[in-house]
C-alpha cells in the first residue's frame, strides 16, 4: 500500500510538471502536438535503454506482433484525441471523455470477467457530474467533433485496459513492455508527424527543434524526464491497482491542475467550475474510501504462535 501511495504521489508531481512544461513548449515552439508525443516516447525509450545497460532490468524475448495492438491503439488514441480537440471546445472534449469511465467497466466486465460492486459504480456519478457541470459553459456539439470524440474514447479505453491486461498476458514488467512499445509507437507515429509537419502553416526549420538557450534546454529536459516518469508509473499503477483506480486518480489530477492554474496563473474559474470540482473531488474521496475499506477487509494479519517466548 505504501509503495502505491508513493507511486501515485510521484506520478501526480510528474503529471503537473509535464502539463505545465507542455503548455510552455506548445506556446513557444510552433510544433504539432504529435511531435511532443514522439519526443516523450523517444525520451522514455532512451531512459529505459540506459536503465537496461546498467542492469536495473532485463528484457524478455517477445514477438513484435504481440506488442503491436498496444502500440496501434496508443497511436490511434493520440491521433483521435487531437482530432477531438481540433473539432470540439475544451468543455465538449472533457464531457465526452467522461464516457470512458463506464466504458472501462463495460470492457473489463464483458471481455475480462472483472467484477465491480454497485457502490464503486455509484461513485462514478458525482465524478462524471462534476466534469459535466465544470464544462457546461463551454459545450458545443458538431457531427465531426462528436464522431472524433467518441472514437477517441473507445480507442483510448481499449488501450488503457490493455495496458494492464497485456502485462499479465505476456508476463512482462512495466519497464519490459514499455521498452518494446515506446520505439514501436514512435515508428508508427513518424509518418503522421511528417505529414503534420509538411502540412503545417508555420514555417519550420531545423532551428525550431533546437533549444535556443539553457533555460529552454532545461524545460525540454524536465519535460522529457517527466514524460518517462509518467509513462512508467502509469503502467505500474494500473498493474498494481486497476484501470478504474487510475481513471479516478486522473480526475483528481485534472481538478488540482485547474485549481493550481487559478491560484498560480490567474486562470478564470467561475462558480459552475468550482461546484464541478467539488463534486468530482467528492466522487474521488468516496471511491478512495471504498477501495481502502476493501483493502482492509482483504488484509490478512500474520498468525502469532502462542508458544513463542520472548
């Protein structure tokens, strides 16, 4: 339990770092978002290869075709999420993204025979309601946007479930499976990235990709290390807990990121958004209480030998 709490804490800190450095990079460098994802997985592979060289973990022989579905769904998730953001407002994107939560439960129940109690399912209501209320002032639906968002939700849900199931199916650790998935995902993303760069309205040159000073280099380094940490811990947390737990944790990160943006960067926050954040946090709190209660009920105390003398 302690290791999971530490892992969630480190993942949370790294997620904040990557969120705000992503924002800085996308504002200051005219790059498509796919370039940032490509950079993140390149950094992840380089870091993992370095850890492999110094003996932190060893690789296992795995057929590429067994990793390919995970890489394909990841790339599909990236492309469709970008399309969803392109055709939808942020509010619409967040609301439709909430459909992933019940979909996680449906996929795992139907295809993997997982059981979720009614109480766990009910905690989804305040969490989803909070996101909907939070985004209510920014809703605008269109045919292209709705199709892209629903496709993104479906593919992302399958990918997230497979993050856990493929580790168990192939008997791989998070480091081992990421070591194979990261370069394969980069290879699949490369044609998409090149097409985006060619079609980009911004004038791009080699200097666009090279940091102009030490500060920019530092931001990119922090961003890359944060991406590696988030990628690795995402796999580890989902393996150690569950897909639903990680999705719930994601909502906590979303709410706190908004609050930090309001406090630190003076981002606007109206009464609807505040009510939405409170509702979502309530759902996260109730889910956490239920999971802790289940953990304590399942905890087995060690047997004490009555004949043992001190």
